[in-house]
């Protein structure tokens, strides 16, 4: 069974004015779709890895993928996993602040929400070229920051992503051009903290 492109869980313009509709349309319908198509093409050589309903499970065992397709799966399977995740942790009418146990964990790890946002932004701004900034579960009940190049996912490092910001230019260039820091500042307004909290509770 081949992997499929999940529908965007809201309208292209749902994240306006922070993320513009045209960017969302191209990002989902072209970029994410291409990762899915290229992943499926690579897996034709090894159909035993075509478990098309769980891309995250495949990315967790990337080191078991045959070497002749491992780079293609790393890039395109990672792209599929990361973007499927990304659409979920954003949403319309979102963007306030984490609450409950997640807020506590962020306070413990970073000192406070504003300090966390500053450190996360520094990860995203500091990632040279294309990649992602991540908040992950640290496996000990807490949270930690990391970043990755290209479409590498924390799942392949044994980590559980809770929040991720796509800092590829395709995520922001139409509206923000070269101003990645401004994009990240605006992006906080669309973070779906309810979903991030749900993932944190599930990871514990
Ligand atoms: Mn992207």
C-alpha cells in the first residue's frame, strides 16, 4: 500500500495573515505531494517497507531501510513525516500559550515561555540552509530543543517531536522573503498548543 498525501486539516487561508494562503497551497499541494510521490517511487524497489499508513514508524527504523533507498527515504519519508506533523501542530485561532504539564516542563527546561521562544527561534535562525527547529520529549518526562538539516526527523534519532518549525525558504519566502526571523515571530501566532500538549502527554 502506497503512502498518500493527507488533506490539509483547514483551508489554505486559515492561517492568514501570519502564513499566507498561496504559501500554504504550494507547500501542501506541491512540496508535500512531491515528498510522498518520491517516497513511493523509492519504495517500489522494496515493497516490504510500503506500510502506507504509518510514516512515523518507518522513519523510526530508518537504519533498517536498505542502503540503496535509504537516502531517498531519509529525505522524502522525512519530508512526508515532517509535513504531516507540521499541519497538525498549527491551526486557525491558535497561538496563545501552553498550559498545564507542558507549560511546567517548558518552565523547568528553559525558565519560562518567553525564554523558550527565544531559544527556539535561535535554533531556527541558526540552522544554516534548509531544515527544522524542534521541541522534543527528552525521554525523561521533560522537553528539549534540537534542530535538523534538510528533512531529517528527530524520530530517526529515537526522539519524539512535539513542536517543529519548517525553516526551509519554501515555508516563508513569498511573504517574508529573506527575513526568516520575522517568519518565526509570526509563526507563534498559529501554533496549536492543544495538539502539542496532546503529543507531550502521549510521549510521557
Ligand atoms: Mn516544507
